[in-house]
C-alpha cells in the first residue's frame, strides 16, 4: 500500500536522519542532475548521474512489486 507520496512499505527502511533509502537516492539524483547542468560535457558526471538513476529505478521497481 502506498501513501499520497507514493511511498510503500518497502521504502520505510529509514536512516539515522529519518530519510528513507528512496528519499536519499532522490536527493542524490537532484545533486547529480545539478552537476550535469553545470558540466554537460563531463562523462564522469553523466555516469554518476546514470548510476543513481539506475539505483533509484531498481528500488522503485522493487517497491512497486512488493506493493502489488
């Protein structure tokens, strides 16, 4: 079951600061996208952003499967 933010029971593993793994990945993605904007031709920055997108995608797919 998900709440109004789309958070499922699989997302509730919180860190010491109270954020979930998905929230942490989302925040990291924002930072990486800002880095891509700042350095659009830097392949290392693009790879780092892609890594976070892949991790977030996997986590959200797993959460969606668990909710189904």
